[in-house]
C-alpha cells in the first residue's frame, strides 16, 4: 500500500479533531461566526429559487440561513469532511423544519456532485484550513453556472486575529508551535492581495474584497482559555508539551488578555477578509 501523502495524513487527523470539537464549536465558535456569514450572503445576493452550495459548512452555516432565503423553489447543499458536524447540521435543519437543504460528507478539494451546478457558493472560514486551497477554489469555480458567484471568508493576518494570534505567540515563545507536515499556514490568505490572487488564478473575475472585524466576548480569562484549548490546532500543540510548559503557555496567554477587558468582560476583536467573485 502506498504511503499517504503529508497533506492526506494532515486532513485525516484534522477530520478526527473536528469531529471531537463539534459540540464545543456549536456552543462557542459558531455564534461568533454568524455576522460574517450574514455579510457573505449579502455580498452574494442570494435570491429565491437559487441553488446554493456551502463548502465546509460545519454544523450548517451559512447553509441554513441561505435555505430560508431561497425558499421552496430553491435548494441548498452543505458539504463538510466531518461526519459529526454534518450530524449536527441535519439535526438543526430538522428542528427548523427546512426541507430544501441537504448535507453530504465531502472533501472540498474534490467536489463529487454528479454534474450539479449552483448559482451561488460559499466557504466561510474553511479555505485557509485546506492544504490545496487553490484546488478547492478551482472546484468551486467548476460547479458554478456562468455568472454564478462565490463568497468566501478567511482570517486576516495573525496580528489582527487576536484570539488565535495571542495563543500562537505564546506557543511560539515556548517553542511549542510547529505546523504539522502537510498543513497550510492558517493566516496565508489574509495577507494583502492573497485572496484576490487565489480567486483570479482559479478563473474568477470581478473580485471584490472587504475587511470585517467582530468582537468575541468571553466571561473572563478562564472562559477564554477553556474555549481556545479545545480548538484542533491548539489542542494538538498542547498535547506535545510537558505539563510545566503547558502551564507556562497558559500563564502567558492569560497575561496577554488584560488589555481586552472592558465593562467586566473580555472583548477581543478578530478581523476577517471577505471576498466575492464571479464565474464568467
């Protein structure tokens, strides 16, 4: 049997970590992502009767929001590589009584859609996690009708994504941060001009991007640490260090949070880059 490539091994490991993180993601991360998803839908101009694809849908957003907009005459398909996330998405769709949305397990870098074509496609905070983001964009281009639009959100630079950035700085200071073999740089598409170049290379035109900042609110520093240490990348990093180093990293993170305290809570700004592009 041929040895798995580093990228394939990375994706297999990430799939398991996201399965484990799914419940925590729904409670903690997903509410903070809602404003970004709403803005992507506004930028894309979703209308009744459209067919919409949501790539890396997680527990079903912005797929479920789009399903309410396209109505009974429209259709939404959400795809993700995590079975646990998709189970949550299907359960949410049932609770909302939405019958025009389906969910399928799928690798974004190879969309097996049997000739299906869509009017709109979304990818909210999934693209920067993919080893072959360029290939995934080419796949999203392929499944759009001429004139179809793709709307994506990726994190900005490490300096402007404070929740993740300050943890990474602490890990780096204690020599605990290394990208796994085959893993992409989490912030690479947030650099100036990066997402525009990637979209254009995939064939998209009329590319427009904007920056959007949303505050993540936590009760206190302990609440922040509990939330962040469950994330796949941080959980992976902490698993490789001794308890004493882990405590030092935690102390470093907690010290860095003081500047974000306002009105008795932690209010931490995170910037994302949102882009809209058209298939000609």
